[in-house]
């Protein structure tokens, strides 16, 4: 058993993997841990499709072609411009820190596009999990459940010497994923998680981004009479 705090503090989104597949018993252990995730009324709405080998490669080929053609089939919108200015600044700082770790100059748009494109080959990972849920209401509650599932999955990967990177970008290819996997239109793709053994020597695996202090996100309320 790895110490919980160590797992939480060492987990990071790794963007370079070794090709070594994850042994089946290890993957089963990780998935059984993730299955313990809490959900609204224990609905457990997640449906997780794990792509490896030829299927993963076929998906990569399809979505890379779609990316190059500008064909986006997202079920749920995502635009950093929709966030407040503080969050937008954090997103910009995150991108800048990542490109700096890779040695990519700010003005080098071709290199930056290539770095973004690496999402579509799963950063060399041997597996990618695609997280689907049935469309329910405005989907906010199922999305929360899937987010919780994803974090349990990611922490379990870390605890087992593995790593993963959640990727909203893979959600840009929901139609392509449904077609490949034979899923109905009603199953919505939230995001994917590429995972495997981190290539610990690569700059993309060493890079780390900080958080704002908890005091900026957490507000205590205990007395009705205090100002
Ligand atoms: C739901 C979700 C979607 C994300 N989508 C992407 C993505 O498409 N591509 C990517 O490289 N990173 C993606 N990330 C990783 C974030 O950039 C990363 O979690 C954040 O910068 C904090 O870094 P850390 O995970 O290493 O602590 C995503 C993270 C989450 C939680």
C-alpha cells in the first residue's frame, strides 16, 4: 500500500509513455479501485472503453485525420474563453510552462501545433480509456460522477507505478469513437485518459504545474454573527 498523501502529491498528467503494455492483473486492480467511486444515488453512470493495440492505432489514425481536416464532433463544448480572467490566466500559464518544458518557443506555432497533435497519438501510451455516459438531463450530474471516477482511476494508476493524462481533446471526436466502438448516439463521450508506464526521462513526463493556495478556493463559514 502506498501512502495516500504521497499518491496525491506525486500524481501528475504525464505526456510521454513507454510502449510497454500494462499487465492484465494490474489493470484489473486499477479498474476495481476506480469502480469504488461514489456517484449520485450510486447510479454509476460511467461506461469505460479501453483501447489498445490495433483498435487504439485505428482510433489515433481516424482522429488525426479529423484534426487535420478541422472536423470536430464534441458532445460537450469546451472553450477557455468561456472562463473568468483568472482561470484563463492559469490556462495560459499552464500552456506556457508545458511548451517551455518541451523547449518550444512561444512564437513557434508549428511546433506548438505538433505538441497539441500528440494528444491524438496518446503521447505514446499503450492504452487509452474513453469515458462515456448516457445522456441524462443537462448532463452535469453524470459529468460530476465521471470526474470522480477519473480521479480515482488516476490515483490508482499512480499508486501502482503507472500514470495517466485526462484529455478533453479526445472528446472532440465523439462520433468517430462511437462509430469505431459500435456505440449508440445516446452514449456521450466526456473525455479520454491515456495511460501506461511513464517515460520518466522525458521532459514531458517531468514537467509539473503548481496550484493556487487552498485559501483562494476555500471559504469557511461558521458564525452567523461575524461580518
Ligand atoms: C477533465 C480534464 C481534461 C483535460 N484535458 C487535457 C487535454 O486534452 N490535453 C492535455 O494535454 N491535458 C489535459 N488535461 C490535463 C490538465 O492540463 C492538467 O490536469 C492540469 O494542467 C494540472 O496538471 P497535473 O494534472 O499534472 O497536476 C486535462 C485535465 C482534466 C482534469
